[in-house]
C-alpha cells in the first residue's frame, strides 16, 4: 500500500501509483470526501478533458477549423444574449 509523509506545511506528495490510478496530473484539484465511518476519500475535483470523448455523440461532418468553431461560438453567444 502506498504511503506519504506530510510536511510541516501540511503538504504531501501523492505517490505515482495513486496519481496514475486516479488520473491526477499537476494542477488538478482534488476533493476530500468524509465517509460515514470517519475515513476520507481522495477524488479528482474535475475530470480530464479526454473523459468527455463521445459525450456529445459522434460527429459525422467534416473537421472544423478553429476559426469556424470560434465563429459558431460567437453566433451562439449572440443568440443567447438577445
């Protein structure tokens, strides 16, 4: 079982095996969830962007350029602000 030592500032280094299992990388926020038995769970506060793959369904059209995506976003924002 992986272990870590807390510094005097309350910081720990999460062992690499745990980081890999949880999908944690530098800059990722984590949540500490208190369970009913008093123990805590450590979980990512947000998911990595690649976890969204397939979330919106498959795209059958041609690839869009960044400019096309920006134009579509601007158009949708303008409609939402009417």
